[in-house]
């Protein structure tokens, strides 16, 4: 794979118009604008992150999360572009300079295919077909389609939403650029390869679309001809995924403090865990010098410091070509340990609390009823 081929502003579904396009906005900027003004993007405001929407206290939902992932993705992409252009001057004045905009748009799009209730909704849909009223369909659909619905995955649904020609709509779905679409697909493999983790990147109905994009961009196919599709990731997926990982882990901690699940001292220690003793001391002294005594405002500053630290470390890892399967796993030991500890605290203190658990149970009842009605229309 090479960067000149990997970054393409050709639009899916309107390839023949590519030579005719002239616009003051870049094609990648147009991608982001197109998503922001769309109804599927607006609908993210009614999808929760971890906590049920509590009303008077404003915690994150999928819309605010996606905006934050997009913002951090832009920073990651811009910083990587600047660093790699310094190392490879031949990339200057090419489309590579716009990778920040590509990752920014991928951040906006990455959760658009999530069903109601997010990952719990995915599990509820899968369970309906494997253990509930939908089991009878197995003998009536193809093996490939059965794999799709019994491993239902929001990432694959996002790719369908962005590329599929729905009834009465134009070919190509959102008609996004090839590179933006590739940067959204975190798991570039068919559903039959989902395995125990249940992750895949495209439904059978969109497999040919991904094949076309991968071929155009020179993304390496890892499976042999005739075998289920399996590809290497587009490199920008690592940046989008890192932005997602950082945002949901760090913002869950901030929300937990707002909801008084975590005390101020616990929140401070978690967010400052990414820093050595000297750096922690500098952060606390800066707050004291500025006269910031409000605990919520201090948490905001701790969060900003943690996000900035992780962004810098992810850029370093990417530029050093240490992007393995998950970029966040390539951080230095101090940051890795702090990130793992935050993950554990988020699970132990937040995800397993009663209100969250009750909402997860309600998901299965609700989606079971909806799917039953749809199957019997």
C-alpha cells in the first residue's frame, strides 16, 4: 500500500463525474458537511453512550461523542500529516495533506450504523435470531445472510448506510469519497469471519462495494480468491479508532463524576494517571496559579490534559509505524497501564451499576418486540 494511492477523492457511485469536479471546498470537506446536515447523523442525539440520558445532567450521547471523536480525529490526522510530510517531502502538495479532514469525517460517521441502545442493541438483534423467534429464518435465507444477521454489527451497518442505494435514492448512498469510506471500516472482513468477537465490516449486500473501494485504493487482500473477504485495514482506520477509544474511555470518567458515581479524588487520580509525578505536580500548580477551585472545572482541565497526552502518544506510535491491530495498545507502558485501569474502573463502577444494567435488560425486551412485529407484517 502507498499513500498516493490510499488517499483518493473519487466519489463512490459518481466515479464518472470525478474529472468534472471543481469546488473551493475539498472533496473530503464536502464529505463532512454532507454528514452533518443529514438526518441519520441528527438521530445520534437519541442514542445513549453508557448512561441512560438523565435529564437535568447533560452526559454524553452518541451525537456529542461522535463530534468529539471527529474533533480529536482531525488533530490526530493533521499532526500525523505534518510529521510524515517532514519525513517524506514528496507527500507535500498532495491529497495526503488532507488526511485530517478524512479522519474527522470518519469520526462523524463511525457510529451512524449503531442500532438503538448501541452495543446492547447489537447483542439483542443477534440473540433474537440465534435464540428467539427469529430462529426459523435460518432455513429460509442464505448462509451468508444468516451470518450477517446473527453477527449484526453497527460498523457494517454504517458502511451500508453510507453506500447503499435505498429505494428512491441515488446510487452510492451518501456518495462519499473512497478514502473516507475505507477509514470508517474498522473490521474489513466478511461476517463469516467474525468469529467469537463478532466484528466484521460489511454485510454481504455491500461486499462488492468494499471490494471496489479496496481495489481502487490498493488495500491488500489477505484472503485467497474464492474465500470470504478479508483485507488489511486502511491506515487511517487506526487514527479514527484511537480517537474513538480515547473519547469514550475518558468521557465516561467525566460523566461518572458528574453523576457522582466517582468522587472528585477518584476522578482526579484516574485522569492524572497518564502522567509521571512531576507532570501531575505541574498540572495541579497551574490550576492553583489560575485560581481554579471549582471541582467540575478542574475535572475538565484534567480531562483535557489526558486527551492531549494520549493524542500525542498515538501520533508518535503511528509515525513510528507501530500501528498494529489497535493503536491505543501501542502506547508506552505508563499510558497503557493508566488506560487499562480506566477501562476496568469504567466497567466495575459505571457499566455494571443498576441503572445501566436495567436499561440493558430493557433493550432485549424492546427490540425483541420490534423485530417480532417486523417479521410478521
